[in-house]
C-alpha cells in the first residue's frame, strides 16, 4: 500500500437529539470534531411511531400562510 494517502481517522463526538452523547471514530472533521444530529432513532417517526412536524427555517409557517384559505385546520 502507498504511504500517506489515507485520510486521518480521528475521534468524533456525536450528540443525539435528546442530548445524549457518544464517541466514535471517523474521517469526518478533525480531532475535536462534533456532529449534532437533527434526527435520529430516538426522534424519527419510523422508529418512534409518532409523527412530529419540525419547523426548520419557517417552512411550516410559510406553508400554513400560503394555504390558509383552503380550509385546513392547524
């Protein structure tokens, strides 16, 4: 194998949606890299069976405003 062609393989702290943390190793980021998850197995409807609407960037509010006259209830 050729030397010095592989990316660095460092520790990565993963912070889940409920605030729990765990350490893993990855080529993403540097030695003090942190990955915050927007959705994971504790919050995804496929695993929880509960559907929650997350409004990121006001998209849900914009949708409700645009289609307010069509008789939809919020």
